[in-house]
C-alpha cells in the first residue's frame, strides 16, 4: 500500500475510534398503556418519560432527595399555607410554545379537578388555589399545612403539561425535558431524541430507544447478544451471576420503593373478614417466594413501607409463615374447606412466578386459586379500576405511598376511619419526630389488620454494557432517568 494511502487509512481508523457513541437502546419489561403520566396509575409511563420528556416543579434524585426542577426556588409563608415558586426562565415545550406560570396553574387545576383521572389526585386535594402572580411566579395556597407538598410535586403525576398539547398527550407527549418524543411502535419500542432547545444542561445522548421485552428468556437472549445496551429492571434474576462474570457487562443491584404484595379485595367476602386475611398471610412463606421467584433478590416486609426508610418498622413476625395457624384461623372464620379465590397476575416475573408459588402454599391450608394471567392494561381495567378480583400480586413502586390505605375507593378497599385520621394528621404535621411516630403507627395498623399479605421489597437489577455510565442504580421513584447517562470514552 502506498504511504499516502496507509496514512489516510490510519487517520480514518483513529477518527472512528475516537467517535463518541451517543445513542442508546435500553430495554424495559413493561410497555406503557399510553403516554400521559398525569392520568394513569401505570408506573411504566414514568419509566420512560419521567425526567426525560416531562418535568415537574420539583423532582427526585437517585437518592430520593427532592430538588428544584422547573421551579428554581420557593418561599413558604410563616403559617405554612402559601408556597410561592419562582420558575426557571427561557423554558419551552417541545412544540416550541413557552412555559410560564399559567401552565403550572393549568396542570395543578387539572390534577385536582372534580373529573380528574390523576392516579394521585388525593395528594393535591389539599390545594385551595393555584395563582399565577407573574409570568414566572406561582402561588400555591393550601387549606391546611402540608409537610409533604414539595415531595408530592416531585411525583410523575405532577409533571407540567400545557393546554395546547393536552388533547394528544396520550399518543404524543409534549414536555419541557431534555428529550423529546419521536415515535412509538406499539408492542416494540419508543424512541426519544435530544431536544436542542432544552433550558438546562444538555444530555450526552442524542437518541434513546426503549425496547419492551416482557419475556425473561427473550430478555436474557437480547442482552447476551448485545442487541440492547442495557436492561433496567432485568426480569430474569437467575441469570445475574452469568452477567456478573462476563466482562462485557456491569450489573447494578439497586433498591426500589416497590412493596410487593398479595393484595386482597377487603370489600368482598370472605376477604372482608380479618381472620381470613390473617390466615392467608400466615399461609405464605415469604423467603420461599424470594428464593423461588426472585432467586434471592428481595427483602421480606411485614407492612407497606420500604425497609431502607429510617421510619420502617419490622413487622414480619406478625404474619410469620405458620400453616397451622392459618388453618386454625380459617376454621374460626367458619371456612374449614372448599374455599376458592381468583388470583389475577400481571406480566412481571415477581407476579407470574410468585403467583405459582403462592397458589401452592395456599393449597396446603385448603385454599384453591383460579389463576388468570392478565396483561398490564387488563390489570388496570379489571383489578385497579374495576375491583374485579379476590387476590392479585403487584409491586407498588410509588414513593412513600402508605397513604393509599386512607383511600376508601382504592382497589383493595380498606375502609378504616382511624387510618384516614392518621393520614390527615400526617399531612398537617411538619415536625420530623411527630411525622415519624405517625408513620410507625400507620405501618402497625395495616399490619395488624392484615389488609394485604406483605411479601418483599422489590430489588432492581440493571444489566448494562460495561462502558455505560450514569445509569440510576436505585429507584426512589419509577424512572429510567437518562439525563446523566453517557458512554465512556
């Protein structure tokens, strides 16, 4: 080869080697039912869009800290009833319209409206008014002090949306985040691209494709073949050791806010009897489910609260595995034999695999189950909204969500006035020690009532290309935040 050609070839090779990769293909197990995080309970929506496409006044970091987002600062009145937010300047939505205080008013008024379908509407019902006091200032007036307001505004349910784009939001989400929505191939993938007009620090990635792979075997095959760059919430924990031993990959073992429960329909006989619910709880061997369904990944829980939270109370002893006690309680409840309950299982591995194990355990104490595998949209329609179930398994990944037990219309239908009063007291309390005491009382009450059978805190394994950096390890909220993700040079 002539010298000039050889030098040219080396130069091309050097250029190719130094070119920084800026695209990413990341897989998730669940596909969103639609793309509006402000009108559905599906955490799969936030898994794609939170912090990427949509932003709120505040936001969660990976550690669970609440920090400024579209609000750059705020002031709280001495009586705790008025929060005045100063907004970021120069922010535009992805369709080019300007973000201003009126968008905040629209978003929060819509979330708390009488006909609102916001899954966390209860969090915002304490707001008395939202007023634009200037183009970049908003005043939120509360009926009573709310020590959790800044926390609640960081939820995906409170991200800021605009009236100009709200009609098409379920199929074409328009936010203010660092990535804009490009397309959705339903059943396959969603693609986001970097938004050139982003007001904050630009992301290192130019494009991100979220692939949806529900089957654990297919997830393993896609990752091993490197058809995908990462899988957040990898659904086949039995394969984790293989990835840990392979230098091509890195494995991040994180914690989540996901209390995984065997939810029971408290409004439906015989599950309206606390003795029957207690019997079911005592029939379940949590560790066997963690070992059998999750291959050891998971922390046993005895109430609806994350063990990594400093206010967590270990109440697992109150529903310890005790088949004989389960049989005794069923007999006391007048159910000696012949009880059959429906068990509806959504797609995640913890539900499908865990459901088979639980069915076998319940059979040992005389309870048969009719298992139905349902897709996520079907679970939302039949179980969450329709309350057409006896038992179901689901992981509640929302942050600090014990307050759902204070909602009589919530899908497991727990109706205890004393618990609702506890939640009202908690909302009105700002003192950390007093809030801690109330949270402990709340945990104890639902554990003693055996509202649901509390199984384990969901682990969150992420398998990724070893060169990727900046992925979240933990899940303080359900999110795949790509704002700090890049490829190592």
